[in-house]
């Protein structure tokens, strides 16, 4: 055999292998964590759909039969079928959004407390005579010990929690 015949033979074998690999059935399934898998053999206990069967595909192949409610709970529209069957990724997005909202609420509360402490510091610091109303609404001078204690409390809070 000469080099040309060997080359033609090898080329024929290579093409034959490529076409037989394209004839493989590919399945799509979603595990219990919401992760989508593709493979030649799905697990027995998980529902699956056929993505391609015996045909050559390029890129991502569409399912052979469009299914209104796929195993991951997301129909062809891309919206969850119901609230209980949302994908793992959507659950994570919602959790992050909730944490972000809680963080924003905590920041707003802290900013309000900081503003109140700044106002208290500004009212107590420059003056040695601070007049407050007692429980009956009568004006009374605040004792220096109380004024200094509240001033120290405000300064400590501001140093620890505020910018």
C-alpha cells in the first residue's frame, strides 16, 4: 500500500467514527439541586427528555418534542410553572435580593440612629447648661454627670457605628 491509499483509508475511518458519534442519543435532566445535565444515559430515578437522537446538531439542540412543563419546572416561556418549582438559580437570586433588601433596611436604621446621636452630641457638647423637660413637662437643668454620660454614650456610638 502506498501513502495515498493509507491516507484515504484513515480518512474514511475518521469520517465513519465521526458519523457514528453523531448518531448518539443525548438526554437532558435536572438533578435535585436544580442543575441541568446532558448525557448519553440519564439516571433511572430522574425524569429526562431527549435532546437529540441520531442526527447531527450544531450548537445547542432544541428538544425533539417541545414540552410545556419540563422537569425543572420551567416551561417553554421561561417562566416558572408555579412558585414551588422554581429553579435553583432563581432561588439563589431571590435569596440574594432578600439579603440585599435586609442590608439596605439595616443601613437605613443605622443612619437614622447616627443622625440622632449626632444631634444629641451637638446639643450636649458645647453647653454646660442643658435644659430638658421633666415628666410633668416643666423645664429643668440637666445634671452635669447625666450630660457627660449621655455625651460620652453618643460619642462612643458614633465612633463605633458611624462614619
